[in-house]
C-alpha cells in the first residue's frame, strides 16, 4: 500500500499520521474515533485558517443531515484529548481555527519503529526468562547432585525476584534518535 500522498503533521507533543490514521502524544498512541480523527486532520491541514461550521459538517458528514451539536461534541472531545484549548479556537457563530504551529513532513514517524521496538523488548524479556529458568534449573541440579548442598530456596528466591523484573522492566528508548538513524 502506498502512502505517497499522506503526510505527517507535528504540533506540540503530538504527531498526526495521516496514512496510519493515528495520533501520537510523546510517542504514545492516542485512541480517536474516525470522525474525531478526520476533524483533527481537517483542522491541522488548514492550520491558521478559519473553517466554517457548514464546511466542517459537509466534509465530516457528506450527504447527511447532521445537527451542529454533533460537531460541537466532537470539538469538545478533541479538546479533551489534546489537553487544553490552546490548539482550537472557536470563532463564535462562524467556525473553528486550529492555531498551533504545525510542521508538515512526508517522513514516517517513529510510531512504527516504536511498535517494533516494544515487540522486540517483549521477545527479549521472554528469552531472558527462559534463559534464567534454565540457568537456575541447571545450577540447582549441580548444587544438589554434585555438591550435595540443598540450595533450592536460594534459587527460588532469585527466580521470584528476577521474574517480575524480566516481565515488567521497560527501558526508556529514545525513538527520535533511532528513527533518525533508520
């Protein structure tokens, strides 16, 4: 699938990926309904310009009769998702204006890289768990069989400490630097 005509828009801590139909906030995905995403995309594409309510209604709900309250509700949801009123200005009785500084790019955002990195980290964690289990099993066997020392409780305690660390440890990954290298 080609994403040649799709762009990526960056404003504040947000990245709006048109091709992936995704909004990221500091690299984390933000769930959006399709209408809210389309509304945000339209506002961002026309950043700095007033968009009349009628144009928004016609674009978001073509060939449908929809009351203005639906648009108002979606604007309200969008403001809550963005965290403040600093991005969307209401022009009374006219429409809305997106007034944050928007950087447009055709480069892919680090979201895809992040998804691959998180998957790789989960795989590495599970491999570490398996290796630790094998190591503890072999070490316990050697200690009990060869050295005739009962150390089962030591290995059990080590396993109890290592298991949550292996399952829940997530190193902080600088995705921006990795995306630049890719």
